[in-house]
């Protein structure tokens, strides 16, 4: 495959941007040889152990207990309702702008935690 670069002539002995000289003032192109090769950079490979997360979120729905939900995302689970509400109140006291709810897995209902 040949490549051509069109360069207008400037004069009989003027230099072109590639460092050579034109053969004559009427020369309009310079053809590069076919033996040029372009080396492509190798793709980076990631180690399988480095890309895998050590802890994964459970994809199964909760069947028992209580969950602390912050802005619609479950952050922690508790066995008793009192401990879940205590953690929710502490979080709401530190960050009042968050939406904190306690989700009951058995009844499938959530209750908002009031700010302190």
C-alpha cells in the first residue's frame, strides 16, 4: 500500500517539511515506500484476582430481619428493630440531609427514621 503526501512546490531547491528536496519545481507529490510498518501497542491485561471484588452484595431478597436503607440503598442488616432504628437515628443525627429508612423483611414495609 502506498501513501502520498501532496505538497505544493516552493522553488527548485527548497526543502520540504520531511527534510528532503524536491526533484524539480514541478513536483507535486512524494510517494512513501510500501515497506513501512506501523506497530500497534499491545493491549493491557488485567489480573483476574485484582479485578474481582472481595465482597459482593447479595442478590437474594431479604426474608427476615431489618435493613438500614440510606437513599434507597441497603447499607446494613439487623436482627432486631430497635438496633436498626438506633443505627438509623445515629446516622440521621450525623447527616440530616440523608433519607434514612428501616425496611422490615417479613412485612415488606419500610419506615422513615425521624431526625434527632
